[in-house]
């Protein structure tokens, strides 16, 4: 929805660089929403998984949610004219996204082998 909003409503109102920033935020939000679905699905289907995998998945989901809020949220704000001081939040969101992907990878690597 954010991408469509940018494409149809904001294209005429924002500078090209601000529109590109908004579209980057929407793209990262979409990709990480899909990652959150994968984390949640694995957590749901992996009811009998060991505690380490479940913990890694839980922390991964939390980190991805925080990362999307901070990263995409700050980029949305910056592109729509928020104070430039908001820019310091973006790298924190990126770090949180990296931690979320790391937790997901740890969980995947610890899954028991299937026959």
C-alpha cells in the first residue's frame, strides 16, 4: 500500500530523492514482512523443535519488527519532511534487521535434519 501511495499520490508532491527514499522504505518493509511470515510459519509449524530454535525464532521476529519500525519508519518520516535529526534512527533499524536475519539463520542452521 505504501508503494502504491507513493506512486499515485506522492509522485507529484515530492522531490525525486524523497520519493526514492519513500520507495526504499516501502521495499524494505515488504521484504521484511515476508521474512516475518517465514519466521512465524516456522515457529508455528515447528512445535516440537528444541528450545534454542524457538528462542532464536522469537528474538528474530522481535528484531525484525523493531527493525522495520525504526528503519522504514524513519525513512518514511525523512522523505515526508520530518526533522533531519531523525536520520540517526535509520542505522539502528538496519542493525536490528541484521540481528533479525542472524537469529533466523541461527534457527535454520539448528533445525534437525529431515529424512
